[in-house]
């Protein structure tokens, strides 16, 4: 509440359309601006003016153009002596606000919406160009639409599950424990707990500490152990050699490859959203764009008979670097006491006003020897892969102990902000969306349920693979908007398995078949480039003809540039040159108990999933729209089939 009349949430009320209220009007010269957003303009021929409901229009713009929820309208109503009202209305959306004052509610809301419209469409034209360019790049990576050969020589993967062996390592570090009473969340049966719930509603200091997130510039990154790529991990190399593994990988470097293989093998099985409320009925059940279409790139780096699989993303600072950094620092925040966590900061907690830059922060801690913990890991052997998984947390003792992962999950608004507002520097874009907060359990927007829906479509496939590799029980999820924590949730692996794969039996089957197929693909790629070379490999799934496109090229030269002092948490920069590339198409088909099935989705634990594949050079298959693929941005081309040349 505030002011003499109190601020209330705007509601649709027919009585508000009282006599004397005027509809918002827009001048004719605004027509081109509105048309570029596809708005329908209704012309009042009698008055020769354009009428438009700005409230509805700005709602549509924000919801569909920026993928943001409807704006919120806060209203202050002040009565006058003549019994009329003065309306003061503030509209907010996408991190922007606009206000208006007037004598009628509807007209005032329209004026506020009109002002907000001008703010939220900031940079929208450039945003559309970026998204269009992303789509074109995805089409290029996916390759042209290909025709499956008439009589392919299908090869079948062994249906029996290969051993998934835990490897005992001589170098063990203690697995961290949750701090601040957060272990209570593990007993909540998959329910969300807010920060107040965790603290029992009375521990004000704990609530304050958990809600406020320390920002990355305040972290002394020299005291946080950096990520070691699998190819540079000497311990992983030793274990690979002693256990006769031909490939070594971390969860982060192999998970996306296995995810793309799963999608093609399952023929892009939809996820299960039936547990969600009516707000999500009819919404998409397919995986997100990133999972379904975005290429995954890795480097295969040879070392003494073993190929290390390293992620091969762009070097240096990423557009979403704030989320990457917070993922690292918040792990420590949740597992260390406030005093221990303070030792990782350039300036201790409670040491005065927050500074804006590293230079302002300085280092008020006394000089001391601080050795970052290398972390605890599980190692597993499966289908010639030695797999490394970092262990974030443990709960319980002896045989009842549960090892689980820590996941930090930014709100829907924050996660989707990095490809909009191109006129705003990438490190600042999230600041325009921090007014989006989680305030309820269920509902389409501003809810924990929205974040769960997004995770089912975009994260649980990755999470479940990582948990399976690490032999972990589940994931502890922290919901935030980069400045504030809203709540916590523990999601067991069995729940993810059911929502993504259908059952744990199917999840285990797909993991086994995925590692087998990945080994076959890599064998063929390595054979094409003899001489123990380092190789760049890119994998892209294709929905139309149910295949994977593999592109590979030999690394000729590479120069590494370490990040500057104070930015040790960033990935090193690198410049690479490659030889000519070769592309393959991997066609896939599946059987259930020996019968060919296009959609192997609803299998019982007693049924057997069979996976057959056929890998052929792209130049040896018939290609549809070959000219169109070679010049995607130069207009449409003739649609015809081009037979392979031999």
C-alpha cells in the first residue's frame, strides 16, 4: 500500500469503463511504426482517426517479441473534492517503467502503455536481425536436407547394456556439505522452498545472507579453482591409460554430444509436462531450440593413445558470462559458512558499501597463503570412455549418503535477455530484466512452475546425463535473478528420467546406446584423419530426415592467450587454423523387440530397444535444395534432387 488511495494491482473491471472515459488515440503518422510490429490498426472512418488500445498492444509486443510476460500495472487512485478521481499508473515490463497521470483509468493506462511501448521496442529491429542470422547459421550447420539411400547397409549397436564401472581413484578430496540449514530442502519431496522457508521464518540474518547474491567483480578468482579441460587433466590421463580407455571426457564436454544423439535415436520424443498446472496445457512439449538445432563443437586432442574430448566454445568472455560466473561463486556461497565464503572476496562481507569495479574493491584481506581446493570427482568407465564428474555436494553418512549436483537457475527473463537489446553491452543486458521476480508457486509467469517448465524442455536432458555420469542422486536447484535468490528445490534423477525419457530404464538404455554410437562416430572420424591429429568435430541433429550431421577438420595451428590478471575465471583466448573439412551423415532407425518403430517412446522395462545406424560421407548422398543451402541468404533456389557424384 502507498499514498492516500493505496497502490493496487490492476484488474479487468467493466465498471472502470465509466462515463467520460476516452479511448487512447494515435496520430496517423504513427502507423508505420506500429505496422512494423504487425499490429492491427482499426480506422474510425467517422472521425478519421486511428483508434488503438495501447494496453493490449504493448502486452502482445512484450509477450511475443521479447518473450516476456505481460506488463504489470500499479495504480494509485486519489479522490478529488468533486468525487472524481486522479489516476497515477506505472507500467513495467522487461526491466523498463513508464508512468502516466490522468482523469480516467483507461486513458491513463493507455498513455502509460504508449510510453512503455517506446521503451521496450528499443533495439527490436536489430534483435530481429540477430535472430534471423542465428536461424541461418543453424541451417548452415545442419547442412542441406538429404535423402536416405535406398538400400543402406545398416549396422546395429549391441542391445545389451555395457558395464558402467566406477573407477576407484587414489586422489580423493572431501565432498562439500550444504550450509545455512539448506539440507532441509532435501526432505521436501521435490517441493520448492523459499529462503524464508529454509531459515524457518525467524532467522533474519540467514534470510538476508541467502537472498543477496555477491556479484562476480567482488570475487577474488585466484582463490577459486579453475576448470581443467579433460585433455589437460593428468589424473584423468593416468586413469584412462590404466583402464585401457580410448577417450576421456568431462560431463560438460560430452553431455551435449550425447544429448544430440538421444534426440535422433528417440526421434525427437516430446517431454512430459502433465504434472504442471492448466496454465501450461497446450504449450510446446518439444525441446528448446538450443537442444534441437544448435551445433555442438568439441576438440579431440590426442595424447599417448587417448583422445581427450574438450568443449570448443568461443574463447574469452561470453554474452551470458554473468550466469557462468555466478554458477561458480554461488556453489561456494551455498556450501561455505559466511566467514569462509568471505575469504574468497576481495572485500569481506559487511565491509562497507558495495563497490562497482575490481579497482574500487581493492584487497582489504591480509596477505595469506590460500590454496584452492581441486575439488572432488567421480570417475567412471563406459564403452571405452573414461568419464570425469565433479561432485558438488553430499548429504547423509555411509551407505545412506546421497551425492548431488548444485545448479543455479536464473529466471526466464534473465536467461532470454542476452539475444535482445543489441544496443546494450552484453554484460549489462541482464540489468534491464532484474525487475522480473518469482512471486508465486504456480502460473505461467513470475512463478517457480514457469522455471520448472523451462527446465524440462531445456535443462533436464543435460542435468540427467551429468548426474548419471557422476552416479549422483539428484540436483539441488537455486532460483535467482542474478541479484536475489528466490528459492531452492531438490529434483531427484528419477524425476528427470520420467519427464524426459519416460522411465529410468529407458534413460539408462539411451545413455548406453548413446556412448556406443558416439564411439563409432569418433572411430570413423579419426580413421579419416590418420596420424594422431587433433581434430575439431561438430555435431548437428536434423529433425526432417532423422539424422546427425558430423563435420570434422584437422587442427593445423593454435595459439593460446591467457586472460588478464583479475579475469582468471574466463576461458583462455585462442586462435586456431584448420585444414579442409569433411562431413558425414549418420542416419538412424530403431526397433522395439525386433520390429521397426518410428517413435520408440513408450517402452516397458521388459522390451528391448534396438538402434541401427548408417554413416556415409555427405558428398555421397542425394541432397535436396543443394543450391539453396550454398546460398541461404541470397534468396530461394530451385527445389530439386541432386544425385551424388562419384
